C-alpha cells in the first residue's frame, strides 16, 4: 500500500514519454563514444594489431581533431545564437538548419566521430577504429532516432522538409 502512489507516479512518467518536450535520450552521446574507445583500448592491449606508419596516422589524427573542433564550435555557436539547446534532454525551441546543418543533420555527432577517429589514430588504437561502425550504429539507434522522432513531433512538416533535403551523416 505504501508503494502504490510511487508506482502510479512511475507508470505515469513512463506513459508520458511521448509527450516529453525533449528527445528522451537516456545515454549521453559522448559516453557511447567513450565506451567504444575504452573497449578498443582494452582489445588493443589484449590483442595488439599492426598500426599505420606513425607520421601518416598523426597527420590524419590532427586533421580529424581539427574537423571535430570546427564542427563542434560552429554548431554550438549556431545553437546559442538561435537560443535553443543542443543537449538532447532539454527542449528545442527552434530548428537550426544553417551552417554545417545544410550538409548534415548531425554535425556534432559527426564531429565526435572525427574526434574518436583522430584519437584512435593518434594513439595507434586500431581496435577502436574497427569498433567505430558499431559506435555509429549505437548513436544512430539510441540517440539520433529518438532526436528525429522528437523533432518530427515538435516541428512537424518543417522538420520533415529539412530531413528530406539533408542527409543524416554526410
């Protein structure tokens, strides 16, 4: 008897998920990338893989990390200018469709892919590179799909038109 109000409250929260004014992303996206990278590090220690030449991998790493910084700073700046949140557990107040959002619907997640890849190349963690497609699938399923459903509910045809004209990744 003492738990019934609590159970009703929990059930009400579960049934209200579709009416939440945010994407209901339960796992912070950077954490998914971090777990994939750490798993790659552990696999690398257990089963070392021949790596690329150091100079080549370091140049590629710097380019990847630079692209990450550019995309992330530019995207966050656009969100701040539009006075909307880029954090998926907060409400969106407007669609951001300019800058890198003209070319990809997810420049910040693409930036995190670039950071992940850059760090893997810099530190010679080839297992992390091998695991990157799995990380992308997890991001797409557990984060991007929820965000897209939320944006469709929130912005309707405006988002559907944007979605039809701009690719998810690149």
